[in-house]
């Protein structure tokens, strides 16, 4: 009877030790996986509290620059539109980065330098633009591959043209 109790306790101890080892192994694996994810914050993050201090028709360019800092981009024509752009991305191990949060704050000024319009665009408002990989052919004579490779052979004789 005592032998059976000891055997039962020994089996229970082994099962607990095995469960503990499996638990430790799974925790280690999860810790390694979470270490693979990286978050990148890029751009100029606008504080909503600072943004609420801007009043349309009253706040000037200088005051906006003091509150929010230098804009990420300024319009090409007239410098009356300022953009503050930010993006948070997540990259896991070998996968492509994924955009978690994207925000663009647009501030437009009138001719006197006061805020005329203020709005924010999120990732739902953005449009994806696909690039076209076409090349425009040139008119005229086109060389073959062999002509391009061997075309300059013999053209240069190694002499200095100034001598």
C-alpha cells in the first residue's frame, strides 16, 4: 500500500514537472516572438490638445509654428498650406511592414497669415497610388545587345589626347 502511494506521488510529480517544462518552453517561445515585432513612428505627431488651441481666423502662422513646430511639408505655390504627417508601422520578423495608424493634419492660411481652414485625414481617407513600370521607347536607331557590349572595342587606344 505504501509502495502504491509512493508510486502515485512519483507519477504526479513527473506529470507536474512535464507540465511546468512545457509551460516554461511556451513562455520562452512567446517572448521570442514578441521580440520580433518592431513599431516605427515616423513623421510629426500632432498633439490633439495643442491642435484644439488653434482658432480659425485668429491664430497666425507664427503661433501655429510655436504650438505644433515646423510642418512636415509646405505647399509649393504660395506657402499657405502646411501639412503635418505621421505614421505608425509594425514589422514582424520577415513580413512586410503594416501601417497601424496614419494621420495628416492640413492647415491652410489666408493672405494675411491667419488660419483659414483646419482638417485631419486618417488612413481611411488616403488613396493608394500604384506605380507604372512602363518605359517610353526612344525614336531613332536602337542598338542590339551585342552592339552595346562590343561597340566601344577598339575606339580607345590609350594615348593621351593632350600630348
